[in-house]
């Protein structure tokens, strides 16, 4: 497994780098035989440190976590503990992920990042007056999942929302994290239904 350890505006010492690499390797190997790669980023956040971990464990499956603390070692430990807990919770479902569903292919899609509307500019007079600026354009895919699998993927990636094609009926669906902490599920009726 390829592990990248980066520091944002700080130098990650050799001892911490080796500790991070061995810990991430142990956690990933505990649950997966062939994890793909991992990225760990340490940065300053206020008076302390923040550790972000992203582990790519399989095709389309990434696990992310973050940890903060006054000490860089403790910030990494908090993020690593969260990754370990997530993988332990979803271990069986992740291993059985593609069993029996080998013929269902993900649909290709385009993903765009739009610049936020600047607050210091005057309001457009009409709704059509503001055109968002495309900052980034990437290829992605819309996976065929059950609602439970979609919620699991959203939680593992610490994403606020996830679009997927519902395995039950083939329609596009979305799950998202609500402000109250619960998960919302958008399942529009198909066009053939009235």
C-alpha cells in the first residue's frame, strides 16, 4: 500500500512519519488484504494540530477521518481511532460489497466544483443574471447501491451527501446528512408512475 504523509505549513519529523505509516498500514491490513493507498495530512489549526486521513481501500470505497488536538501525535491518534472504528463497524458489509452484484456497472458522470458567489458584488437583478464560475471539472461515476450501502459509503467518506442508482428500481437517489444528525433519503418517483 502506498502511504503519503504530508504537512501543511509544518515539517513532519521522521519519527512521526514512521509511526503514521506503520499505524495506517496496520489498520488497513487488519480489515483488507490489498488496500490501494492512503494519504495523511497534518496541519496547524488554531493553537493545535489537525490530522486528516484518507484511505482508499477498494474500487470506489474511501474512508476518511479527522482528528484535532494540541499535540500532533494525539491528533493523528484520534483520526486513526476513528478510521479503525469505521472499518470495524462496516467490515462485513465492505468485504461482501460486490458479492452477487458483479454485472451492475456504475454510470459515468461529470462532477463540477463551482465558485461561491462573492458577497461584495451587487445582487443580480434577475435570477438569470448570475452565472457560476466552474473551478474544477472531474470525471466520476454513479454507483449502483442499496440505500444501506449508500449510507455506509457516505459515512465512510465523511461526505455530506451521496448520489447513487438504487439497486431496487434503478432510479437515481440521494442520501444526505441532515443538520439534526439523521440521514435524509431522496427517492423521486419514476416517470412511469403517476
